[in-house]
C-alpha cells in the first residue's frame, strides 16, 4: 500500500498544538444538559461544503472523544452503583456527538452534531474506498496509486475525487490507533512441596477460586469502520426508499394536477365556443332586424311617393274642370 506524498499524521495534530481540556467529562451531570441544550438554541450553524480546516478539526474532535471514552471505560465500575453507571453511560453515548459539536464550535468549525455525524460517516466511507484501492494498487499504469490519479480517473473508478492526503493520514491515525486492553492473568499456581515422608499426605480440599473476570479484547478500529459503513449504507438505503416513495407521490400529484388542468382547459374551450356561437346568433338577429327596418322604410317611402303623386293628379284634374 503506497503512502500519500509528503504527508504526515503528526502534522495534522500540530494544527492545534495545545488542545484545550475537553469541554465535558465522561459522565455529564444532569445540570449541564440544560445549559448545553440552551446554548445550542442561539447557535447559527454554517452550511455548505466543508473546508479543510473544518474537516481536520472534526477528525481531531473524534480522536479526542474516542480517547475520552476509552479512559472512562477503563475505570472499574462500582458494584453498588451499577444501575446509575449504566444510565450515565447511556446518556454519555447520546451526548457524544454533542461533545464533538462543542469541541468543533470552540475551534472555528461552526457545524451541528448532525452535520458532524454525517460528515464523519462520509469520511469513513471515502477512507475505506481509498484504503482498499491502495491495498490493491501496484503502481502500474493499469492500476496506479490513488495519489497519482487525475480527478476524472478517480471518478471513473468510483473513488472519492477530492480526498486530500492530509485528511487521509489523519483518518488513518484515528482508525489504526491502539486501544488499551486488559487481560485477566490467572492466579499463580502454588509451588510444589517436597515432603520426605513415607506416609502419603491427604489431598487438600479443592479451593473455591473466584471466576476469572472476562477478558476485554482489543477493540478493532477496522470493525468500527465496517460498522460505520454498514450504518451509513443502511441510512443511504432508507434515504433512497424515502426518496423513491416521495418521487412516486410527487408524480401522482403532478399527474392529477395536469389532468385537472387539461379538464379545465377543455371546459374553458367549450365555454368560449358557446359564447362565440351566441355572439354570432345575436349578430345575425341584429342584421335581420336592420334588413327588415330598411325594407319597411323603403315601402313607406314608396307609399308616400304614390300618395303624393295621386294628390297631385287629383288637383290637376280639378283645375281643368
């Protein structure tokens, strides 16, 4: 597996050479929950693409959170407060990403805990793809290293196109860091006693040894990566299913809307045709009335002219007689 050029995991965490004390202890008291939730109400989270600085701050916060949780889990629990400890651990798991958000917020990364969680899942997914490709790469032109490929070649091979070497080294350090392990050592066996005696000694009664504490195996970061990838895949599948159902519902609503629009257009077209027919009928009726009026006027004029001529003729006849 080839290493990215000119990069070092030590340089990453020199980005914050003196990280402050963690904002919250391993077990957050009940009173601090209200202050944390109240402070989040006035925060204005940044949106858009993540910058390199924000990504490195998130990786540093996740590394410190892992160390913090390992330190808390290494403390032996008190048998008298087992139920209380379980509740506190449950609350700590719920507030883990809130702790990461507070750390990021204090270091210039103004992102919410949901944004940090989603970005971390995406980083682990991209890291796993690059790591698997580098394990198979032999440096040849047919199978070159990820760091020697162009952006388009990375896309063609279904690899992240813009994963920087600095981010990869930081993720590599977080994933491959070793967790402390505690192994249960069996009690030392007693030294054999040599007895110079002719009589056999009675065998001692079997000692009631306490059961050996369970061996806490070393947590593998690669398994955590696989679990995160599986969780991310499940989340992606749920998102795809929700998106598919949303698309189907939207398509059905759009089809009904288009059908209703077409029906309204057809109805409006029929109304326009009916109005046009009525207008033509009214126009024909008016023209007929005008023709009848003109015909009556002509007839009246002709009658008047005939009457005048008759009157003139009568007067002319009377004059000669």
